[in-house]
C-alpha cells in the first residue's frame, strides 16, 4: 500500500495497533519488496500481497479476507476476554446480573438479556464479529433454589408486606426483608426469595401486588429498591439484583445480594421503627456490639 508518503501504509498498521482496534490490515501493493513484507508482518499485518503476483490478485485478496473473518470469529476476541477477566470486580459492581457487549476492551452496551443486547448492537450497526458478549454474574434459577433448605446464603419470605395471618397490609414486615438484605450485604452475599414459604411451598406475589397502585412486578421491584435507598443507602442498590420467575402459575421474586466492601449495620430505632445503618469499617469482623457502641457515642441514629 502506497499513498502520499512512502511509509503511510505502515503508519496505518501502526495506528491500528496503537489504538488496540479489533481489526486486520491487509496490505495490497504494487511496490512490493521483501523488506516491506517482513516489516508489515512484524508490525501485525494480516497479509502482504503484491498486485504483480501471478493469477487473479483480487480472488487472492478475497480469499485472504475470508480467512481473516474466520480467524476473528474464533480468536479475534481474545483480548476482550482477557480484559473482562482483569476487570471482573469493577464490571460486577457496575453490571452485575446484566449482559455486556465489549469491543476493543470497552463496554459499549449492556442489557438484561443477550437477545436484547444483540438487538441493540444491530440497531447501532456494529459488527458482531468484533463484539464479545458476556453475562456478568451467574444466577441459579429460582425453581432450582427453592428445592434447597434455608441456609446462611438462602432465605425465604412468604411476602414483602402482606400479613398472611391477619390478611391485611403490614408494613412492619418490610423491616424483616431489609434486615435480611443488610445481613447478606455483611456476609459473602446470598439470595432472598420472596413469595415462597419456609417449607418451600410457593405462596406467590399476588397479595403483595394487590397492595400496589399499578399492581405489577415493575412497581414491586421499585418498592424494594426504594426501601433499600431510604433505609440502608442508595449506594448499596448496585449490589442488589432483583429478578422474577413464574412457578406453578405464581410469580416469585429473588433478591440476589452481593457482599459489601463496607460494613452495613441495621437496627430498629425505638421511636420511628426505622432501619438505621452505618458504614464504619471495611473490616467485616467488626462486632455488632462495637458498632452499636459507636452509634450510641456519636448519635448516628436517624
């Protein structure tokens, strides 16, 4: 490839390499030399072809392009994969539970499903073979989880705020959900399932949904998010993923909680009956008694 300057074609190869662009460069030139060929391949060019070669040069060029596409479809995203692994912690903080699309070691889009993400990529007219799709955070289906007994990493709640015994709304039940979420933030992460009884029987969300103005799952999810923001802290919502499944004709909610880097303390205030929180240390071994003493000494209750 020769343009205005003798080294302009090689400048393009070098620039592609500097910008980390997931692409291949094929040099087609009528001024071919052995030295240029060696330099081009050393710099990372995919192919170096002479216009003076015997036969149909454009057929050979087409074949080279097809081989490059096959190679990229199989190996072209290795750098993206490596970048994802190196930045997994940050990606989990920002995209936990989502599918991401990565090009040139940058997240260019994200969605709740790969199908939706691929549609977004197509709408932006981006090349699929340059894109790495990856789900950040892997969740077990709720249908599998409810077959397991409760444990330090799995807990069941029949409802969010519907009192099964009294058959009416009881906002105090929200505090039980918040206490569980706060406890999971302090441990290694866990899953809270709402709409399932302690024995694994499916109760569903119908009663909880009936208490909401829009009576839908989106509002139910937003209700939990708002509770976390108000009573624990907005910054912790990025560590929480809310999802739904329909089991036996009933909607069930899973709240997946990731471990927090800072300690979260929940406590019932005597007068307002609120969840009080404080992040006082990055040491997860700090005892609850110590945290309560700090609250008392500094009057952190709100």
